[in-house]
């Protein structure tokens, strides 16, 4: 009788643990491995981040957030369905313009100290203009010369975002809370 009760308790504990893990990963936070080099030097391939799924649903996205999302179905670059990780550049309702690699939001240039441009490329000579809908964001990789991002496939729907990267937890010596930068107007 005692052995049976112990077995039932063990099964209940394992079942509750699995359920709690599933609920946390589905609705609160989920780990992701950085696969692409598009966020160099902010995040490198092989590093792991924790994506917050809950607060973005409550507070929305902010410029500078690093988000994980499924690539648009119209984008044939990655048929494996591996999630992308990029930085939010444009928010719903904004007009984003890129002239010779310099980004302006609603006509105001922004400073992007996190961008990585190997060989001086990745933005120089690049131009584009995006007018975002009420449920769209514009995302670019920090490594502008090596990123499949909104410059190629346009704005992404906020409903397609899996979560916001809030913690780099591996490798452990690079443990970092990920916070968006403070933007200031770029010098004219």
C-alpha cells in the first residue's frame, strides 16, 4: 500500500513538473540558440538567449528590442523554419527611411552604435523607405552586411514575433541582461 502511494506521488510530481515546464515555455519564456551571424557582435552564433513572451504582449515592442520571430512565409531563404533574431528598428505607424545606410524615424536620424559592418559595407549606398501598419514592426540585424532582414522581406507582423530576448545565459561567462539602447538624435 505504501509503495503504491509513493509511486502515485512520483507520477503526480513528474506530471506536474512537465505541465509547469510546458506552460512556462509556451506562455512566459523560452530558450533559443542563436543560429545566424546577423546580430554580430551583440549576439554570436552558438550563444543562448531567453525570450520573454509575456511582457511584450502587455507592453508592446520598443525600438532597440531584440526579437525572435518566424521568418515570413514569403521569404524562401530558410525553409527549415529556424527562428530569426533581429533588432526592432521601426514601430507600428512609423515611417522609416534609410539613405546611404543612415536610418531616420519619422524624419529624425537615429544613432545606431551597435551596428557591425565588416569591410565597411552593409549599409553604405543602401536606401529604402517603409511605412509601417498598425501591427507591423521593421527589424534589421546588427551585422548589416550579413543579415536577411526587413530590408529584403519588408515589415513583419507583431503577431509573428515569438518573444523578446531578455537574457544571454550561455556561455555563462557572457551572462548578460539584454536591454535596448537609449536612442538619441544623430548628429546632422
